């Protein structure tokens, strides 16, 4: 408890030192004369250390050290290094220095907590907006699941974990020619794949990113309530506890980042061409659903016929762009190799 009760005084000017009752800047003393720490000094100009070494004062000049009270009532100075090097760890001075430093850290942490709580409204706003961000992203994914289907949703989740968000289709080009020798008509088919786009923002389908965001929200909310308790009654909290509360409040910047990323991913996902979602699986129903969903988003009639027409129009364009006769199947890697 000594650390908690200890006053943390810091002196930055020589004038402040001179104002200390009984201050003598050149009063030599021995270990046995030490009574207590008055404070710490951090000065621009150096002052002489007054510790007696072999009958003469140390006189090393220091910018940093401690102002101490001697048993005879005199206030004097000891440089930081002398206090560490010439006093045994078990001495009163060394113990007091440790207590002084602990008290100083404690004061800094309490100050830090206070500064954060001064912006409590901003933290509450961050918690609310982060919860909304999470709900919005989850809503987007459930709309895709309902409107397009479970295979597409599953594939999007997979894309988010493999970080491969390209949409590829397999195409074929057939050329016919006359064989010079046999004079017969021959056809040559070339199969190839093409990337037709990318699905931005599929991270929102990664449920572990939801958990990460939710955990951060909970952690900050918890840290906030602990910080308020600490501020209301600091004496009932140990140095260690105060230190950890101050540290937990760092979650603010983590949550800001997580929430921003999720919100941007959700927006990016919404800006995708929904037709592309029809080409990430081989499910024909879901492809049709993607076309229906695309029509619905642009407030057009979204029946089966309109959807088929839209797909045809889209694929005609894809074939033209890739100089292909037909699209054999969609999707990447394994499924493409299987198809060819
Ligand atoms: Zn010294």
C-alpha cells in the first residue's frame, strides 16, 4: 500500500529545489543519515550528488536523481546512479525508490484512464457503430444465402479464407479447316480459362472475422466498465490491476480498425456485380438465382425468363471478349481440370 499512498513529486527547476524547506544543495550525508524520499528531479542543468564517499562528497553531476530528507531534517540530493550503485538493494532508499517508481507509474496509468474516460461518449459511439457494422455484414451474407443459395455462400466463405477472390470460367474455341492431304474437314478445339472478375469484400463471409469483431466489442465494453470502477475508487485497485485496465483500453484502436475493415468489406461486397456470383460454383439453380438477384437489385422484373435472358446476354459478351464459341463450365482449378 506504500506505493499507493506515496506522493509523487517531480522537480524540473533548480528554483523549485531551493524552495524546499531545509534544502542544502551541498550537504554531505552517509547511508545512515537517510530518512525518506521527497521527490525526483529532472533538470536541464546538472547538480552535484551529495553522497559521502570515503569522507568526501561524491560531487558527480547529474540531471536526474532524488531529493531526499535526512534524519537531521536537511533536504539534499543524490544522483540516480549513486542511489542504485552505492546502496544495497535491501536499504530503505532502494526500497523507497522502487515504491516511488511504482507510485509514479500508477499515477500515469490513472491519468491515462482518466483521459480515455473524458471521451467516454466517443467510445460508446464506437461500440454502437461496431455492433451495427457487424449486424450489417451478417445481414448481407444471409441475404446472399437466401437469394442465391448455400453453395454460393459456402464458396464465398472459402474464397475469404483462401484469399483467392477471382472468378474464372472455362471456355472453348473450335476452328475447322481442310486437311491438305486427306481433303477432309477437321475441327480443332482449344480449351482455356479466363478470369471474368473478382469478388471484393468476401471477408464478410468469414465467420471468424465476425467472432474477432464481437470479441473486440466485448473486450472494450468490459475495459470501459472496469475503467469507470477504477476511476470511481482507485484506492481499491492494486498497481497491477490499474496497469492492466489501462492496457485493456488500448482495445479502442484495435476495434476501430476491425470495424472499419468490416464496414469497408461490406460496402465493397455490395458493389460487386451480382451476376459474377453465378460463376463461382457449378450450381445452375444458383446461377439463375444470381441473375434474378441482379435484376431485383436494379429493380427490374426478375422472373426465370428475364434471368435466363440476362445470363445469355452476359455470356454472349464474355464469349466475344474471349474470342470463344462456348462456355464449357465455370469455376477454377480442380473443377476446370475435371471439365477439360
Ligand atoms: Zn553520487
